[in-house]
């Protein structure tokens, strides 16, 4: 799917701008082992402005996503509010753009496709380790009980590390240099 916007009229004068708004469907995403399911379409408002070297897109995007809490696995809802920035240049003018500048090409000199920038903005804002509550106690690693619902009384298994053997190692001063 694409969200194409006509920009030909913006080249009539420097700093000409146009605001577009709408909604788009973000497909369900899995990052690592974490699934994200979007609750309806994301909404956006973007202003496209002619800056001489190309068209900049600046605005906001909003979405609501459902994902399991990483501690207790209950479903949690996260609202995404993010700023979008995009830069679009006419074909053949790429050499005028600084090397470190990211950009997309204006298709046929007429349209820009906002969808890649919109989706990228939403994906970057997804929480890395979402929790339904900052005080979430998680699931007991012994019996699997949700510690937010009840205390299970299990003893927490000790964590082991390859470095555990070093705790009993005593290095004395051997009198050497």
C-alpha cells in the first residue's frame, strides 16, 4: 500500500506548503519475539514544504498498539505519538544533497509516497520491552503464577553465572612483582 501525495504545485514558489492528513493501516509487526497488533488505522498530519533542494515533510503520527507485557504476558495497550520527518528530492538532484542526508525520490516529479516514512516512524516508537504497569511483578519462574494476582510462595531460583566459580577464588599476594 502507498500513500501518494501530489507535490507539483509546491514547486511554484520557494516555501510553498501543503498540509495533508489521513489514516493508514499499519500491518501487525513482530520485533524479535515481541508481537505488536495495531488497533485500527494510524492517523497523521503532515506539512509538505518546498525548501529549494526538495520537499520536507514534518508532522505527527498517532497509533494504538496491543502487545503482551514482557513481565506477565497480559495484553497491554500502548499509544504511539511520534514526530515524522521526511525529505524528498527530484530525480537527478541527489548530488546536491549532503551525503549524510536521508531522502526519498519524488516520483515522476509529481508525487511523494509518505507511507514508508509514516510506518518507519511508528515502528521506531514501539516500546522495546513493554510493560502494562511499571510495578508489574511478572510471572513466577518456578510455578508460573502471575505475581500481580497472587503471591505463590515459591523461592526464587538463584541465578547462575559462569563467573560464580570465581567468588571462592582467593588470590593472595605471593610476594612477587
